[in-house]
C-alpha cells in the first residue's frame, strides 16, 4: 500500500491517524477534493483531516490528505511544484476552460501542424502572469468565483505569477494535444489550455487532467480511494 503511511502497531487505527498521517489518494473523476476528505474523515471518525492542493472535480490523480498533527504540514506541501499529464482539445472553447460547461465556438484546425504545437508549448515555459478561470474556487468579495460565474455575473480576477518548469507535448492527434507539465503552486492547467488555444487562434479547452506528482510524492504510491476505505474498516 501507500509508502507514506507509518503506522505504530501498538496503537489503534484511529490513534495512528490522530497522531498524524500523510495519505496519498488517487482522486476519482467527478469527486471534489472535499468529497474525498469528507469520506476519509467519516471512515476514520476523526475531525482533523485536510488536503494539500485542490483538484477540480473532472481531474484525477494525486491528492495529498493529512490527518491529525500532519495537518500542520499542509501549507508547506501546498508550496511544492506539481506535475500533470492531460489532453488539450483544440477548435472549441468552454466558459470553464474544461468540460464542466458547454462547448462553443467551433473553429477550423486543419491548418495547424504538430511542429507549431510543439514550438508554442516552449513559449509557455518560464515565469508568466496567468489569469485564473472564472469557474474557480478563488474568493471574490467573500464568494467563490464559480458561484458568481454560474449565476452569469461578470467577474474580474487578478493575474498571478506562476512558473512553468517543463511543458512537453507527448502526442498530437488533432484535435487532441497530449502533454506533460511541471509547474509551481497555484497554476491553473485549464487556463493554460485556454491560452494555448487562443494563441493558435482556434480556441481550446482542457479535456482531461491527471496529477502525477506533488513535491516528492508520486501518484504510483497512492491508494485507490475505495481500497483505502476498506483498509481503514478492516483495521478498526
């Protein structure tokens, strides 16, 4: 199971997690990060459970969950760089920059070449000012931005400085562009997908996203959520 757990056999499962554990979970698609935390909190029957780095509901992959005294490490874990793989789909856009909202604005992409796409990806490497999606959890005037966006309200979000360390195009099968990216905390991959399509003048949105690494922690060492819940129930 997950290499991050260090359980004391002299303690009960609940006592171990109250003392503090860092759990690696492979977040299922269509679950919110808070859904995962609540599921674990309920299974462990302890209140002090949090996560280090939100994943959008449609994203999958590594979610770091901390319990007990380990919740004090969440801020430092949030600061670590992240690695993702995913697919950008070109030729259409969505208001949320992913498939949470309806597709629109179909454009012809037949003139775009793989070499153009690879070259453009390199233009994103380095420091850049990024505008987060309006469909995000950022608070504006005390409300989550996505709450206002869903009501059709006009929202202006401030740009933020992010760092893209690596942006590799792993496959081009238009309209799909497969990629791997390494970036700083606070980077919205959905915004990169939208900006990528805009630079090509055809539009684009994030079709899939999978977080494979956060700092030193790897997705390959993570529990499937159901397996972790079973492990907890069997240990109690």
